[in-house]
C-alpha cells in the first residue's frame, strides 16, 4: 500500500509526483489524518467528484477557510444560490466584454511590465512579470485608481499568505483578517461611488448585474473582488511562470511556438495538465459515496488531487513529459481545456476566469517572445517548483538580446 504522504514535509513540497504516483497505483482512496480528509488521486475519480450531477459533493467545507478573509463568495455556495450568484458575475469574463473591454487592459499592463526590462537583457520572469500581471489586470478591470495598485498588491499578498498558511502562523492569520477590514474600508466607498457614476469597468458591471430579480449588495461585490485576488491572481501568476518554465526547458518546443503562435493554446493546455497552478481542491460529501478503492462516508472532506489526476497513466501516455504535440491533447487553437485536464475543475464551480486566464497567458507569451527573440534561462539555472496547494516555479532568471541592440 502507498505510504501516507506528509504534505507538510519538505520532501513532499520539493517533489510530490512520486507520492502522487504511489497513491494512484495502490491507494486511490486514502484516509489522511493530518488534513482529516479522503485523498482522491485518479483522473476518473477526481473528474467524477467535480462533475457530480446529483449534488453528492458540496463546497460547504470552504467556509471556515475563506469566510475570515473574503466573507461569503460563490465558491462557498451550492444549489440555486450558487447558480444565480454565478450568473451575476460570469458574463464579464467571456464574450465581447472580455474581448472588447478587458483585452486592451491585459495588453496595456503586459506592455508596461515588459517596458521596464526590455532593454536590460535580463529579467526574472516570475518576480518582474508573472507575479505582477494578473493583479494589475484585476485592479484595472475593477477601475481602481492606479495610484492604489501598490496597496492592492499588499492585500493580494496578505490574502495569498493567509490561504497558504498550512503551518497556522498566528501573525499571518491576523494579517489576513486585518486585510478583510482594510479591503472593505477601501472598496465599499468605491462601489458606492460606482453605483452613482457607472463606467466601463467590472465594478460598474457588477453593480448593474441582475438575474431573477437578484442584485448584489455592496458586501457581495466586495467579497467577490476579494475572491478575485486569490482565484484570479495567484493561479494565473503560476500559469504564466509555468508555461515559460516548460518552454524554456524544452527549447525545441519553444522554437515551434515562436514560429507558430497558434501553438500557444496547446502549450497552455499542456502546461495546465502537467504543472497545474492548483494542485488540491476540497469537497464535502453529502451522502455515502463509492469511489475507486472504497466508500467515502457522508459528511467527510474529500481532497481532489488535480496534480495527480492530470498525470494519470491510464489517461495520458508518458504523463510526466511536457509535450504540446501530444496526441491525447484535443486543444487546437480553440478553447477546449476542459476536455484536456482538470486544472480549472469541472461542473458547477468550473473556473469563471478560464478565458481571462487564457487571454493573459496568450498576450504574455506573445509579447514576451516579441521582446526577447533569443530568450534563454540564465546559465546553470534550473527552475524549482514551490508550493503544495498551489504550485509553480519560484524564479525564472532569463537572458536575452534586446530588440534593436
Ligand atoms: C474557480 C483554477 C484563473 C476566477 C476555479 C477552480 C479552479 C480554478 C480549480 C475551482 C475551485 C473549486 O471548485 O473549488 C484556476 C486556474 C487559473 C484560474 C488554474 C489560471 C490559470 C482565474 C481567473 C479568475 C478566476 C483569471 C478571474 C479573475 C475564479 C472564480 C472561481 C474560480 C470566481 C469560482 C467559481 C465558482 O465557485 O463557481 N478556478 N483559475 N480564476 N476561478 Fe479560477
């Protein structure tokens, strides 16, 4: 049988993949004492938990983790409450809203970050780009004062640290709860002002949204914006860093993408499969449920290991290899990521921001390749992944010849 992994150990954080494989092979349903949860690691089982048409699994167990920092968000909701609340926010993240209103925001923010290092010949694509773009984009989408971006970044960091506080550091917990207060003090007056003077931004759209006679209160909108920091910030940050790490360590695939930019969509899907930003997602069982390897009792917490499921050898050939040309990838240039991996989850809580994330990654890769024609990793540098619940490269120092030099 598989050894129960200690997810707080440095060995697991350094390389969880051998433990994932052992679980898939010999303990596809594993009771984990430290997190008091049933770990599910095979693709078919994780897919089943996410799709769950009969409402066998809920997200009720998110409340204790998310409520203290965000308040009540769609991620904690189920059933009709979730369906209506999700319909209020989702339109802003797809179709013409995304294409016409927010794509220019992404392009502008990406260009500004690149301009800061395009003549230097060197950069750290994590610190100088990936960690900054998604949060700047969210702040601009909301139409916040650009002079406040630094404060917004500070709240982002406090929220991320709060959610990743596995060791229960009391200072990190207190900073997270303080952020909830400060964020509300800042956001509520801005929301009220936007109700009076609506503009072309996400906050105004959220103020105006109405579904089945339901509208969002100031508190609802503030909580959703707080969720965006974590759900749209850290995830996209890791996705951008990982697609670059995967391409830079596979130079022949980087050359192919450089020559044919339509391949970025496949590189993105393959990155989300082999190195998903979110490795673990929790659910709560409403009734006893049969999964491969046994029965999960009603009321239990289930940990879905996306990072393990996405490398299931019964689903993917040579699963540990990054290969954007792999035959079991259905994505061509269009968006069909849902069929290729579980990185955005599936079913009712499927990522609202998937198309926004794709637009950010595609813009970022395109603009960075244009600015850095001969980009390569700094000599002797090997990317190191970090993180347990979310995961991505810690740093990506690169060298390049500036355009026109
Ligand atoms: C939900 C991943 C980018 C907003 C989710 C979930 C996953 C996920 C796995 C499901 C959580 C669960 O079921 O417990 C990702 C990844 C991203 C990304 C890998 C980047 C590559 C974004 C962006 C936004 C966003 C850019 C918006 C700005 C949301 C929201 C939810 C969500 C609001 C909650 C949906 C619901 O509860 O119905 N995301 N996400 N995400 N994501 Fe994303």
